[in-house]
């Protein structure tokens, strides 16, 4: 599987006097939503599109619940998903409050076939 890309010129922000270098940027060619994904999966197996859709919607809900419990989710060869937080600093552990959390994001680590 090859990934299409385009070269993009970027300056080194740490050294403004340096010449720009070219870096590969993946080409994005449209989006696939949950409806499209369920149809594509059902075309490859004996499960109906409606059943695949139901499983994907349930996966969204279950993943959200598991992240709120602090769980890491391993989806076989697809990869691993975990939650990461950014917060303001506090002088002591007791002084750190939930309101000091500034951002939450999901970290994805690709499984072997996707690396």
C-alpha cells in the first residue's frame, strides 16, 4: 500500500536564516463517514450494513466510556488508542483541580500492518 504525498517547502523556525527544505505531506482525497465505512465493510463480509453500522456506533460509545475510565484500547492490528491530558501547572498535587485541564486528546499508535 503506497500513500500519495506532495512536497511542501518549510523553513526551520529555529534557524530563520537557513534555506527551506522540502517535506512530504500526505494527500487527503476526501472523507469516509460512518455510513460509507459500514457499507465498505459489509461488502467484504456476510454481515449486513445495518449490523456493521450498529457495531461502529456502539464502538464510539464504548470507547468514550473506556477513555473516561482511563483505559487503553487495543484494536488488534489496527493499533492502540489512549487518552492524554494537558493542564496548567499546580504547586502541589492537592492544588491541581479538574478545571486546570486545558486539553484532552486521543493518542493513536499504529499496529504493525499500518506502520
